[in-house]
């Protein structure tokens, strides 16, 4: 708060002050959401407008895919083992039969874990990466230099990252699904002695699962780069500003993924699975 | 010609540009001086349309830049060259690509022509054989010269220099000021130079504007400033500590 | 990309391996230095208090929101199965078991790493690249006792406490969703939790939260303290920090799960 604001707040009545304090909480949130929507709508406007820097799109796809592949594989690999470990012991205790486990696990991977956990990991890896990159361009005035040369920063920087992210999030989600299913199968086979052929069971998969999987991957792929770019473009100050931007990117992106997951899971339940 | 009228800008509740009026005639070079935090760089960014003021008007060659859209701004910006304080060199481009960027954005030139122009300018700023280097391989003085080359390559009629010698040693500063002077001597460019280096600026500007706390406190030629009896003006010009 | 000769590939592998070894070693040394400062406690009281507030209170809202949504999502995902087998009485057990043992600590750990870990790295990294750490040393103040130990205590303690808060809100979110979506009354949900869930489930998850807290504190401090290269370097450090934290959370979770069984 600046000195003037402090003086202004001090002059209010207690009731007024309580109302004003609500603003302290909500105004920054609303400002940030509007700014994210602004960046998002501009990015979509420019995504359908020529010229698109296809070389840059390819390069960004390589960066996103290459930089996150090992990370996503490690995390989802361990997740697969954890999930089968936990559910295996419980299933043995309650149901006593592990034959249906593979089919259920595959369904759950499609609907929930593969796209969402991949997106959470991309929010940390790609989200912080984009925010740091664009943020340091802002604080070193490179973004101003772009604007002075009539290169719109959102068209020049955000659109290639958006297009690359949409494709690579889907690809990485597919990779994640295979890895998590593979490690889960490994644990089921070694710890619980479930036959590989029994575990690999697609009987419970429906079109709805594939649709929800694709919808989630698409939504996350769009949201993460836009939120991260907004955080980067809003950076100010020196290295401190870049630090704040990256923190903001990972928090906002993870939160957005969780909210989208909630909404899309609800939609999926109502339309396909109930 | 640049005409700034009644420009105000607030940061929170603090007034950082406080009612500035200024006219810069065609073909002159104005030195914008003042203590740190006086609002010099901010005023320059307002003129370039990079920062939107809260009120007021800025006319560049008769076009109002406050509150116009990006499309109309395109034609204004292609008239302006800008040298940024923090170099603002694109770190993912080579020196050659950085300097050629404005020409490539303007369009209408072949790659061959752009390369020739870049090579000619690199010789002029005394940086031969640096075409393929990246900005992080250059020293501070070299980066400033590359930024200068990028600002002037399209021969813009208006030039903004934001602290062109910040953080440079006196010898390198001298070289940069010599480049600015050479540009001015050609005639035809209207320019603003923001700097703390009064010694270096004395001989290369047609007039000076002294700012403090977001206001213009004095403007005039070198002779007028030196003749001024106001203590703040004299102290700042001679670099004396105030007491 | 140019073609890689086998020797080049090998040297790349070696370089990557050495870099990872350097980071792991650095974190181990840092953990040792911090623990040595804890017995007997040598730390800055005011700084600890300030950090407890900053870490705990500032990240409480995001933890609550995430936990609430996570609880709801779990019930949505198990909804079809519960309805199919008519196992409404098991919904509370399933949700609570998954929340307390796995989903709670992991989701809150990931959020915590994003909110607090990233912030910690950014703060320490900025101090490092602006020479503030060296300034502390020049004033004969040990950066470990002054900066790192208070942050370590704040992060580990608050991760533990916020996991308790998060577990509870996740169950509330789950119970509410169960009522709206499946018509399972909150009392049935609660009785199912009370009947089947043991204290061991809770402690198992809280132990995980405790180790995740240590991992986040050490990883984020390590990457912060080894930052170099201005604004770009700070961004890179934050990126490395959150990625390493996320990997550690899942790896630690796996080993704890398999050892405690």
C-alpha cells in the first residue's frame, strides 16, 4: 500500500474499512483473471491470423516435448506403481479378486490420471519455463523492442508456444498413459502375480473415456501456456520480477488445471458415465 | 515534430509524470536530464506509445499517439527508432538478425539488401566480423553499439535514446556520443537523449530539458542553462551536491 | 539437431550425470548443515516467525481450494463404480483412504512446492544474484542460520499442518459432492469413514507430508543458493526447483508406500 492509500483507509469508518478489505483480496484476483482472459483472447485472435511463425512453432514443440519427456515419464512411472500398489492391497482385502483391476485402472488412467497429472507436471515444467523466458524478455525491455518494431508480442511470442503446447500436451499425455500403464502392469505382475494378459483388459473402455481424455488434454494444453505467458508479460522490476512471475505461473497454472479437471470430470460424469 | 501537452501519469496514488508540456521542433536533438526517478525514461516511453499516460496528449508528426489502436500505431512506430537502456537485444537472435530485425519487419527488401545494410552499419559502429555472435558473447559497450545500429538501420526520422551510456567507461561513452553526434550532423532527425552524463551531452544537444519529480523544472539551450541563477539548475548542471 | 557420434553422446550422458550428482550432493550437504544448526537450535527467532506467517497463512487459501476440488474429483471419478456395485456405504471409506494416504499429501505437496518452494527459490536466488548473500557473509552473519534454517522450519512445519487442514477439506468436498452427485448422505459418508479408517492411515499420510516438506525445503533452498546469471538465472533456478521437487515427491511416495506395507 502506498502512503496515500494508508491515509485513505485510516479515514474510513470500521464498517467501510471491512468492506474495503474485501477489495484488497478480490481486486487483484479479478484483475489477474481479466488479464489472463485478455491474453487468451488475443492469442486466439492471432492464432487464426497470418503470419504464423511455423519454424518457431516447431522449435517450441521440440523444447516442450524434449524438455519434459523424461520428467513426465519418471513421474507417471512412479505414479503407476504407487496406484497399483495401494489399490492392489485394498482390493485383495475387500474384494479378494484382482482380475478386474487392470480394466478399471486403464479406465481411470484415461479419464483422470494420465491427462491431469501430465498437465500438473507441464504446469511446473513448461509453465515456469515460459514465464521465466517471457518475464526476462520483459524486464530487459526486449518485449518493448518488439513492440517498437511492430511485432505484437502476443503474436510473436505467445502464439507459437500456444500451438506447440496444444500438440505436445496431447502427445505427452499419450506417452504418460502408456508409461503409467506399463509400470502398473509391472507391479501387478511382480507383487500381486496378476498375469500380463489378464491385466491388459480394454473391456471397460468406452468412447466417452477417449473423448474426456482428449478434451482434458486439449483444455490443459490451451490453458497452461496462456496463464504462463500472462505471468511473464506482467513481470516488472529486475530478477525479483522474474522470480515472482515464475511463482505466479506455476501456482495459477496448477490451480487452473485442478479447476478444469473438476469441471470436465463433472461434465464427463453427467454426459457419459452416469 | 513532437508535441507533448498536459501529460499526467500515476503509479498507485503517486504522480510520476506531473503535467508535462514540451515541444520538440523538427530536426533538433533534445537532452532530457535530471536526477534518478525524475520520470525521464517514463516520459520517453510515453512518447513511443509503450506506456499509456492517464491523461494528456502526445502528437508525433501531427498524429495523436495517446489512446490509438495498435494498427494506427504501426505507421507511427515505423517512423521511430529507439535505443533501450537495458540493451533489449533479442538474446535468441544473432547480432546480424538483431540489427536487421526492423528492416525485416518493415518488409519490401530482399535478404541480400538487408545483409548489405547490416554489414555497412556494423562497419560504421566499428564492430566488423561480429555478425554470427549472440548478444551474450558481447561486452556492454559492444551491445550498446549493436542496439544503436538496430535503432538507426531503418533511417527513422525520430530517434529516442534511453540512457545510451549507462554503465559504460568514459572512453566507450565517448564513442557512443560520437555516433549520436554523427547522426545529428546529418540533419533531419528529431531526437531525445535521456542521460545522466551531462559532460558528454553538452556538445551534442541543441537544447536541454531538466526534470525533477515528474515535472519540467527548466528548459533551454546550453547558454541559457549556464546563465540560470536557480540553484537547483546550476547544481545539477555542474554536478554539485546540494546542501 | 546435428547427428551425434557415440563418443559425443557418451560425454553428454557423463555431463548430465555429473550435473545431477553435483545437485544431489549439494542438497545432501545442505540438509546436513541445516540439521546441525537445529541441535542445539541456532536460528534467528524473528526471521522464523516471519517465515511461519508467510509460508503458512499465505498458502492456506490455495491449499484449501485445491483440496476441496480434489476431494470432489475423487468422488466424481469413483461415482460410476459406486453406483454400479451399489456400494454407497463404501464411498466414504474409499475417498478417505485415498485422500489420507496418497492424494492429500501428493496434491498438497505439489501445490506447496509451486506456491512456497518456487517462491523460496526466487527469493534466495534474487538475493544471490544481487550479492545480498555475500553482503550477509561480509557482516559475519551465517546465511544458513539466518536465512535457511528459519525457512526450513517454516516449510516442514507448515506442510505438515496444512496437510491436516487439506485432508479435512478434501473430505468435506468429497462428502458434499457425494450428496449432490450420488445422493449419499453426509452421515453415511462420515460413518463409513469412522468405521473403516484407522489412525494408521492418517499417520501414514502425515509421515509422507513430513518427508515431502523436508524435500521441498532442501530442494528449493539448494537451487536458490546456487543461482547465477541475473534475471534469466533466477527463472532457470525456479524451473529446476519445482521440477526436482515434483520428481522427489513421487519417488519418495513410492518408496514410503512400498516400505510401510
